[in-house]
């Protein structure tokens, strides 16, 4: 088993670069970060981040490691560790562009590293991407459970903006995909998170800037197409946990209420479309949760982890047998 090079987070985190060929901007890569549980295990979790994001949530890894899961996180192409100077940050033309790195990560986790249970834990845009991927790869049995943390199932805007205006922008995106879509930028969410603002978290502002990256028409068209597919109904066979806040915060100026709500998306959209994901969906709403529930205040994220742990124990984790000779834990 080859873990790769030491990650930017330092040991015990390791990273492997996944080569993905070229696109119209040049060579493309993704990065798979990993951390091993103390004892050998056949269970692994794959974390997939959201838009203007990358993996830095080491306390999330701690949660899984303590439950006996090996932890992996994928920085998608043009995000975080995988972003190259010649690339348009976070840009894609279709969410299926991310399937090659998801396929590669699943192959590494299952075939190369020897895991037979794989949970996908995805946040925001990552939740939209992995929902479609889990549906499209359902015949291959790659995903044993899907935990969606505030997934991006619809635009947080009025109906006019979400439907006719978004449709018009999508048409532009097919012709001029790199055209920047004018929008009012807000730093409210970033202020709730970053330790240099009003939050408790330290992360790289070059990879996750407070004002985000420009939204491109081609990216918006890709999101809209994916959301239309999802809202038409999916058939994910694995159990799904969708967790989100109880409320959304809609202000553009800082207010303490932003620390107790989703300041990015409309949580009612998530709840509305959850039943169409598949036959086995659990919805949990967290009072006081922020957009990334795992970055909420200490008491709130403790509840998040309690809920995830309860769901894992009920629907994903299989009984474990300890080999008396090797001491290896194996699922049965």
C-alpha cells in the first residue's frame, strides 16, 4: 500500500496526485489525501468538498479514525491542492468531469488499499456531484453509504432567478463558458469560519478566499443541468443521510445569527428534494448548524457527529470479527 508524499497538513496525512490527462487549459490532476486508523481496517470514508473549498477539516478525520475507519479526502481538479496556476479555479463544464477522479479514488480505496466498505461523505457542491456519481455507478456497488452535508440541490435565490434567469445564463454558458456572471459577493459565511475574522478555523485563503472565486457561466450551466437531473429523481441504492441546518441566513451583512444558520444555501431545498435520492434516505436537521455542519460551534458539531455515528451504526457499519492471530479487524 503506497500512501504517497507527506501532505501539507503534515504527518499522519499523506497525499497522492492522480493524473487526469489534459483539458483546454493544460494538464489536470486531482489529489487524494489519506490518514490511517490505528488498527488495520476494511472500512474507509471518502470526503468530497464543496465549491470554493478543499479538505482541511482534520477534526472530521478524527471522528472517523476514532470509529476505526481509514480516512480519505479528494481535492477535485482545479480545487485546493489540485489547482494549478494556469487553471480557472473551480471551473468545470459538466459535473461528470469529476467522475474520473472519483472513479480513481474508489479504485485506490477498494482495489489497491483493500477496503470492502466505502462511505462517501460529501459537502455542498460535493454532495450534488457525488449523488449523481453514486446513481450513475450504482451497478458497480462502489458506495455503501452516502452522507450529504448541506448538499447543493438548488440555487439560493428567488424562483425567477433560479429558473428563467438561470436558464438564460446557462445558454450563455454553452457559448461563452468562461464569462463571469455578475453577482453580489458576500463575506458573511467566510467571516463565520476563518480565525482571522470571527470564526475558529484556520485554512488557506488562496484556496478558499473569503470572497470566493468568480462564478463562470459554464460552471453555472453545469450546476443547473446536474440539479435538473437530481430533481427528476435518482435511484441511489445505498443508504443516504442528508443533514442540514434548521434555518438559512439571508443577510449580506454580518450578524450573529449567521453563526447559527446556513448562510450559503436554502435548507428547505435540500429537504424538499431528499426523498428523490433513493429508497433509503434519512433526513436530520441540526438546530444552530452552519452551512458546513462540521464547522459549526462545538456543541452543534458534537450533535452532528452523534447523529452521523448513530446512522453509521444502524445502516452502514457491519459487524467486525477480530482475527486472533494477526489482530486485524475484518467486516463480516
